[in-house]
C-alpha cells in the first residue's frame, strides 16, 4: 500500500501531521486594530473570527482540514496597518479578515491585493471602497446607505437642524459619512448649522463643542469611535444637559456606554445587527462568546463572524482551480448569523439597519 508523504505544520492548536489524503491546512489571517483608540472593535473582530473558525472545525464542516491562524496588529495608523499587511502577505494566507476602520483598510489593502489575497473587511463602509474590482470584500453597507438611513429616520422624527463633530483620525470614513449624511439630510429639508473636526489626542474638546452648540441645533451628531464618542458626550453634558445626541454606527460598541456612563443615556445610533435576535444560531454565538471571552460581543463581532464564515463556506464549495475570490462572487449566498451574505460583482454586501437608543446602560430598539 502506498504511503502518502507526511508534512508538518504549526497551527493554532500545535504541531499537526497530515498525509496526502488529508486536506491541506487552511491559513487564515486576522488583521485588527489591537492597539490604539479602536482596540474595542479590533479585539471584538478577532474574537468573532476565532469563534467562526472553531465552530466550523468542531462541526466537521472543513472536512478534516486544520486551520492555521495568523493574528497581526494593524494598530491605528496607516504605517502600522501597512507593515502588518506586508507581513501577512508574505505568509500567503488563503484570506485575511479585517481591518475594521476605513483608514487601516486603505493602508492594508495594497500589499494584500497585489499578492492576490482576499481581504474581508467586516465594517469598512467609506463609499470609495465600494464598486471596485479588487480583492476587497466588504460586510457592510456604504456610508451612502448608512448616512441616508440616519438622515431620513431622524428628520422624520422631527430633528430638522443638527451640528456635527467629526473625527480626524479615521478621516476617510468620517468625511465620507458626513458628506453622504449631509447630502441626504439637506435634500429632505434639514439644515447642518455647524460642523467641526477634532483629533483623538485632544484632551479638552470644550471649545469645539461650544462652537457646535452655539447655533442651538436640535441634535448633535458624533462621527467618532466609541472612546471619543463617550468623551464627547460627557463634555457636551457639562455644557448642555438636554441636547439630543446621535452617534454614527462606528461608535456602537459597549465601550461607548462604559466610557460615557450616564452622559450617553438617550444617545441614538443605528446598528447593523439585531441585538434582540432569539434565533438558536445567534443565541449560541452569544453564549459561546461570553464563555470564551468573558464579555459581550460587539456589532463587529457578528459582522466578522459572517465574513469568516462566508470565506470558509466559499473555500469548501469551490472546485479545483477556482480561486477564493471567484468562489465568493459566484457560489453564494452564504449563511451568516442573522442574514444571508450576498456579494455583488465587486464584493460588496448590505446589512439590515436597526435604530437603537442607549437606555439603562444598554442598547435597545427605539
């Protein structure tokens, strides 16, 4: 009897031996913002991917193939994201999941795209990232859809004037979101009375907020990550106890509530996941996440789970000679936790929108 060649590889679980009759290991890269001001979403993204990988292995959905996980920190600068992406590109993974923020996706994509490696960005939504024939697959609507959703919903709710505070550190996303929101809002008859930029390194934002509150807007819109949105809410409440706060979806993690405390009570936000989902699949995910990581999953945990799951399903469905990019484009839809994942011809995918409010320290449906 012929004996297949024996090969060894280091995987997430240790040294694994396989022969020619065993599927080759699947190498998956995770590129997330593990340090900096977006660690909440970077770590949550990583955690969602790890759960997806373990679930597919446990259920035997990978047909015995081992998985090697390569985790790299994108940081929160273009330079750190590009360097981490180059390291992953050299390792030749099947797919890279992440990063989350638009600015880090922009920096990480060129070296990975040049290497022909599929990049699954769970939440990056700046409009210019969509509609392109590259190796980027996105798991969220663009800023055009999200900004329009915000504009319609809150204008219809009677908020006809706003001021907007905009983060400089993820400016590609923030500017895109503001442009799309403003266009849709003003088309409806709303007015943006003032807008100001801020840097995450600024410890005192009182001057910026005073300028924004001076024209007495019906609401203040925060385009910021969870940490900064929490700070902005606290400093706003020192100046005005009553102005309604609305945050872009970027801020929608539990860190917003931890950072903002009572100042974010009543804050309104749109999320692309249903936190009230009672399905068996979602509840199982929640239980596993809590047990493994001792914390609640974030919206990006669900989005990153879906992107990893889509990549694994496409990999197992593809035929010999078919690349993962082609498989993702042609062999869907793929099963996500709360919805089917359907990529269009340029790798873009949409999500449902849920309008939420912070009440008693929790995100609840309006």
